[in-house]
C-alpha cells in the first residue's frame, strides 16, 4: 500500500511529538513497517542536510547588499 505524502508528513510529525508508533499506525491506517521506514528515511535525510550545513564555509564578513 502506498502512503501519501501527507500521511508520511503526519507520521514524522507525530513521531517527533512522542506519539507511539502503534497509535500512529492505527490512526493513519499504515503498517508499522511503513511507518518505521518513513521515520528512518526522514532521519537519514535530516542527517544528510545537517552534514552538508556543517561542511558549508563560514564567512567572516556579512554580505554587502
């Protein structure tokens, strides 16, 4: 079963707010495997973005505009 983008966002949001995965699955109608995969994928993407941000150079002078 394909999970819509909105449901995936809700899974991530509820997980960040501390709702347990069983309740999330029951309320949204997704399987625990799908919810776990969505959460893992989101964590990996967030780690990748944070790593890229740390690699970005820090400028001493602010831009002049």
